[in-house]
């Protein structure tokens, strides 16, 4: 992005130039990426850019934008560059310590909400491998009747999740603690048997290729052994102890893992045949299993 000579850099011209630049660099959703970065630099909402097309950002703003554009073109995730990502219509702070929330994971929230609403009473939920706390916070934000324990093996991730819960005024109903899978942290005995257990665990096989931008995300939250099942196996094995009778186990998994996940859930002998849901790309992505009453 040249910034000298007779070129006048308005919001619109910056967006158009950057969109084309990102497209050539192979970024996903290049126009959206350009808008998110420029809105961040200008300190406004993305939608507000459309009322500012004729605005000419100042020299310092253009310099800051150029720096972010250069980093994004090297496939640093935009969410890390601007410090957050929208998920379930809620803004979440994200850092390189946590996975960036993705649209397909919203199915965990939708299924958790459906199950709790069917119960028609106060409910307890455990969200394992919580990362940024997106699933836990989004669910609690929609239902004042639910109390959530959000856990992660990474203390840094738990700190991010706790910050997001507090930022949305949910610190009293979303408890964030460090724990491995479905282990119960000290002082959290109230969650020993939960009405809903959700998890978006690591499930990428060690040899599988991932997008260049995904390589910037924490490896421990992505990789899970030669088949991508090294976390799902023990998590599902622990589920009968943690899901209350009549409760629901709701898991995200990777492409091609549906049969293995179904078999692991059925093998516990504690759950009904799981429903397998497909994401927006028609990929089998989520398992929902009711524990037998």
C-alpha cells in the first residue's frame, strides 16, 4: 500500500486496495479481513465504516493499518491482530493462548440451549477444553437458569475465559478453573453431575495439514495424536461419571471421525445412540448423546 504521491487514501480506497491484496495473498474472506482491521485502527464498529467511506484516515492511522495488513498477509490470524472475535453474536477477547472461536462450534451452544430449555429448570453445565470460554459464556448469556463450570488444562486459557465471563457480566454464573478434561477442580463439587457437558477438544491428527493461519494457534489445543482421538477417547470415557441421568453430552470432532466418536460413546453403555450433526459445509461435526435415565 503506497502512501506517497497524489493518491488519496479514503476508507473506501483503503478497503478496496487491501481486499485485492489479501485475495492475492490467499486470505480467507479478504474483504471482511480488511474491514475488521481498518475498523480496529479507527476505533469504530465494522458496520460504521460504510458511513465513513469518504473519510481520510490520518498518517498515524494509515501507518498502523499498514503494519496490521502486512502481518495479516503473512497469515497471522486477524482475530489475534485485533484481539477478539465475534461468536454467537458476542464479542470475545482472544489471544494466542486460545483457539479462535469458529462458526461450527456454535452448534454446541445451540444444542446446550435446546437441552436446558427442555428441562425447564435451573441447570448445571460443564464446558471442558473451554479455551476463550466462548461456549460457556454464550450459553450462560442466553439462559439465566444455567450455571457453568468452564475448564481448561491451560491456565493462560482459563484466564482469558474468566476475563470474557467477567466482561459480559457473567462472572457469578460462569466459574473458570484449570482442570484436565472432565476432572473436577477443588471446590466445584456442585458440578459433579451436570445436566449438560460440552467440549470442543483437540482433534486434529498429528500428520494432518492445517491452514497457514491455523499454525499460529496453540498446538496443544489442536493436535491429538495419530488419529486425532487421543483427547476424545479419555474425555468420552469420563463422561458417564460427569453427565447426570437424562443429561446430554455434546462434543465437537474432526472430519472423518464421526464413526469413531459414535462407537466410543456407545461403548460406554451409558448413553443413547448419539445424533451426529453436520456443519455449514455439510461435514459431520457434532455428536449429541443423551445419558440414559
